[in-house]
């Protein structure tokens, strides 16, 4: 069983500051590089590219509902294993227009393109919802802003759990830009923003505490895309990865960068 990496092991702010100080400086000018795939002569039927080394390892079976296993253990397992996850900084506005909210979510993904649909997962219930979920449920609108390297600290600052009515825009220092089809503002700093309207939502019930609602899945339909002019091609159908420089969510407090890419052609079916 693997040991916990130091980045996930610190327990206090002072420990983190010590660890952070020992690390190399952030290379802002790091560009996306394309490298060869691990096994260039791989052919159908070859299996793993490590010579079978992975087959020599055993696995640990984990029952998510085993006795005395807290739900927090499942949370840590899920977020450290399903990586990297895209981060969307969601901007919302209350139905009466008096309050605005900005918060990051990594339980998110695109699920269709015709129509363009996104799904976002929220921990908690509609009855106890606050901020983002409450605003989306009541107003039916939001903007999904993809997080890039140049404002990752500001995006992280919006996760501080401020009371309802307190604007994370001011806390983060990010700037509002007008939207076209929804009332919530876009994040001006974002390379890619998606205006969206609520399509449907579904609540989930706890397995450990029957009757308790512990999660909500929201499906959002895109109504407008906004891409920074230097990041979109002439046909307006490809976002430049070197400009987008997306930040992804890993386990614990860790974030990931996308700086190295491999390309593998889509396979075609063949019969011997």
C-alpha cells in the first residue's frame, strides 16, 4: 500500500508554508509540449505498455459501506483517485438580484454536445442549500468559468465558505463581465466561460443514513460560449490549450497543470 505524499500529509498552515518554501519556483512560461506515446510500436492485443509489471501487483478491496467506515473516507478516496478533474468557477445571482456568488466546483463535467450539456455535483441537499445551488435552483441560471493558471489563487479564495449574501467577487479580486443570455456575470479573467440554464436536477440519498439527502446533481444547458480572442481559432471550434492553461483538481489541497501531452490516433476495428 502506498504512503501518503508530503503534499497531502501536512496538517497545519505552518507545515504547509514550510513545505511550500522548499519547492521549486512556479514556471509561468512553461508551455505545453507534445511527447511520444509510451510504446510507439504498440499493436492491438498487446495489453499494458509496462511489460506486464502492473499485473504483478495485488489490489485492496474496499466496501464503501463497510461497518464503521465514515463517508469522509469515501470522499478522500474518490477525490484522490478520480483525477485530474476539471474545475469550473460558477457565478450565480439570487432570484431577486440582490446577491451574487462565485464558487469553484470539481464535481463537474461536459456530458453532451447536441445540445451542449454540463453536469455539476453538489454536496448537501436542496433544503439545506446555500449560495450556488440555492441560486441556480431559484433563478435557473449560472455561468461556468473554466479555471486557468493565471487566476488559480483567486479561484481558490472563493472556496472559503462565506455566509450567504457575502460576495466572493470582492474576496477574490476577480472582475465581472456582462453575459448575454443569463443575468449572472462572467469572470472576465476566464479564457472560457459558458452561460447556462438549469435543465434538471436530482437529489441523492445517503446509504449510511437512509432518508438523509446528501447530494444534488444539476444538469446545465449551455446557451452561450465566450472564448478569449487569442485562444479561439478562425472557425471558432477549437480552444488553444497553450492559452487556456487549465488547472485541474487532484486529491487533498493539490492542483494539477497540463504541460505535457501525448497523442494516440483513434483505433479502427479490424478482423483477423
